[in-house]
């Protein structure tokens, strides 16, 4: 399969753009069309160069483009591999685990905290809680096939989640079991630059732009049941919205 894909990625004589950009676009198209699978190794720079009749510098620069976009993981001494990538629709309320399972990834969590604490004033306001009410606090790193995709902090009323350590990988799966799964949510997304601690957790450079997502989810009764702050690696995440123009 790799040789067939390499052949299809040959530069186009009608395209006046630099060869490394042409090759990068062709490889990106192959990846998006699923011709390469997550964690599959790309052909070596030498093989790419020889197969396409370009220099190794050109092949390396093309791969550098995709490494910079988070589509390829470069492993020293091992090679270049397809990185996990998540496109999440904004019109559907699903969990991180549900979206990853749907796309064939294996979701997991690296837990940092699961505890009961007093709600902060901002959390009281977001969840409509009274003063001194306690909440379950879930702090974790979210992984896809063992690659860190996001840092996430979820806050739920203690009346909803009395045993935070009972949550394993999927919060929504657990809420469904206890009859408290949300049916709608309001979500805000903006970009911010990663502070040193967050950058270290996500494995990105300090100051790199990440997607900051705040979600408040509600039960059918209208009760706010979940406040989640997510910091997602912008090189691994895309959010997709379908829009219609009124006639």
C-alpha cells in the first residue's frame, strides 16, 4: 500500500508551488482519506525521495510541514508515524470517549484528582449551586491510543456524583448508568497560550496556542449537571460546524 500511495504523491508539473509543499499536500490528502492509519509508519525520507524523484531535503521539508501541523509524529531513531486526530462536530452532544470509539481510537484517562471539595464562587454560579455546597472534582489528561490529547477539569454537584472515584474512563457512561446523563449543553471555545504547567502536561511548547473549551451540560429537567473546562491540543483537535443559509 505504501508504494501505491507514494506513486500517487508524485509532484504535478502543472503546479508552480515548491515541490516540498506539493508533496506535503499530497501526503496530507492521503492521511485524511485514510490511506494511512493512525500509528502507521510513513515511508522513510530516503524512500520518499527515491520514489518521487526529489531530493531528501525536499522530502524532509514536506514531512516537517505535517509534523508542524500535528499530523505526523516524529520518533527519534524510529521514524515518522501518523498522529491521532479528532474532528468533533459541534451539533452533537457526545463525550470524548464516545467520539474516539466512533473513530477507531482507544480512549483512556490519566487521573490527576478525583475528590469532593467545596465549589468556588464561579462554579456555584455556573451550576446554580448554593453557598457551601460541595462538588465532585475530576481532573485528568485525556488520551487517544496513549497520546495525550487534552487536559480536562470537570465539576459536578455532589448530589449528582457522590463517588468521583467510581468514574473510570467515560464520565458520560457512568452518568448514564446512574440516570444523570445530560441531554443538552452550552459550549464556548476560544484560543489561549499554554502556561508552563499546562504545556508540560500536554507535551507542547510553553506559550503554544491551545483550544480552551468551557461546557455547561444540563439534564432534561433543566438542572445544570456538569461544568467542564478542557484544554485541547490544537494540532490534534478540529471542531466542525455544519451551517445552512435560509432561503
